[in-house]
């Protein structure tokens, strides 16, 4: 499917497509989502003024999303193989901004310093450089500056046949409304 066809698909969205042109394209591969329910008061204090924590059945959620980015490019600029492909891990929670559903990034990490520089400059996203190594069944990440370490093993078991209401809520079409800049 062509990018223009993907961008024009809007039946799944609860908001109309923006009138402005898209800024960048990226393909996510080998993606996985890990979700934890947490007490809302633990997350609310992390949010900047103006954002309201969104909950599902009175629970707040933190998600760790890890994936490989391929073919990343800005609009009207061809992709550059080394720059266009990288690993990313983000930690997010779910928020409302003036009633609009969105995600709030608590952390965005990548394995390439060039991505940190480019995304901070052109996309105004607070990426951090981390060592990220992914194998067939393990993920390891380390950020010496922030003293973050992540190591876990996983096993692919397939895609669930029946999605729950929580699955739809967590994987809803969302807007990146604001990023954590501390």
C-alpha cells in the first residue's frame, strides 16, 4: 500500500485528518507493547499542567513500547539508510488534552545519537541516546546518564484472536500531545 493510501485511511479515527501535510514517515517492525495498570495518583503527579490522566476502569496505564524503525524520512526528503533505520523504546501513559485523547511520553530512547539530534531539532521530541540490543527473545537497554537499565526475555506466542475493550483502549488512535522534557 502506498503512503498516500495509508495516510488517507481515516475510518478508524475519532478526529478528522489534519489539514496540514504529514511531517514524517516511519515503519515499525518487530513491535511489542507491555502494559501495567497503576494507581492514578502515582502518574498524575508526573503530568504537566493542562494534561489530565486518562483512565480505563479507574486505572491508569503505563506502556513500554519497543520496536525497530525502518524507512524513517521527512516529507519530501528521501530516506537515508543509516539514519532511517534505528531501534526505539518509549514509555508512555494515556492523557486527555482539552478532551482529546493522547499519549504523554515519559521517556523516548533510541540507539543512535544522530536520531537524538535530528528528532530534537526537527520534530521537537526529547529523545535520549541509550544502548539498545535486541535478539530473538531478549531486549536489553542501558542509559548511563539516567542510570536506566532494562533487561527482559520474551517469547512470541501470536496475536490474540479476540480483542478486549482494554486492547482497543490501549491501542486507540492517539495524538502525541506533549513530551516529557526533564
